[in-house]
């Protein structure tokens, strides 16, 4: 859906998130971890989706997000200045809610800006069809709003940064 709003996207899912355990004391990184961090550095917006496992995000996703620590010394550290859309999928509303709260907490810790729309998808029933499209109009509508907010915010931020550069704001050379 972000592509339908003109965004260039890159997906990291499943096997591409099966990364070695993040270890801050070691500079060694797998090719997959290097690709993930490079993509995050280039991103103006990020969409993070997690299944809800026992009331929180998956360990696989948490480990992948821990690699954002490699961005700590960047001009825009972590997710600073980036819109972050959040999606939680779980079998039941309680787990979707707690997972969404966990995602928001992590994004705040990474200095990201969670979008106003956070999507909670109760998978107790058919949520997506065989081609991966939302099986319910309400899910499609929520995902469309979230994608729109990430793309719109990213564009506004880019225009603001460009205006500051043109005005000669210090530190934006």
C-alpha cells in the first residue's frame, strides 16, 4: 500500500530477519544484518509488523530491531525523524493491543515517530486471502490509512529538511 502512495519499498520478513543474535560488543555483522541496517539508514519511513506472541512482539523482530543500535552515531540516529507505522497481528484483541503497545514503546526508545494510526489485526478468522491481500474491508482501510500517514509524514519531513537547508540552517550541509 505504501507503494500505491508513491513510496519505494523494501521488505524484510521471515528468513531475512533470521539474523544472528545482536551483540553490541562485536562489530562483526552478517550480510543480512548489514542489508537491514543499510535499508533503515536510507529509509524516510518504516513500517513494522509483528505477530503477538504471549503478549508481546516476536523475538525474531526484537533482535532485528536491536541492530538499529548500529545507527547510534549516525546524523539521524536510530529512527530519529522517521515516521514509523506499526501493525500487530494476534489471535485475539488483548494480544494485539499489548503487542501494539510494545511496538510503540520500542519505536519511542529508538526516537522514531509512531504514526497516529496503529493497526491491530485479530487473526481469529480470515484476515488475508491467499494472495496476501486483506480479506476484510476494515483491515484494508486501516492499512491504507497507516501507509498514507507514513508516506505523507516522510514527505513533509523531507520538504522541511530541504527548506532548512535552503535557508542555511546550521548542521544541515
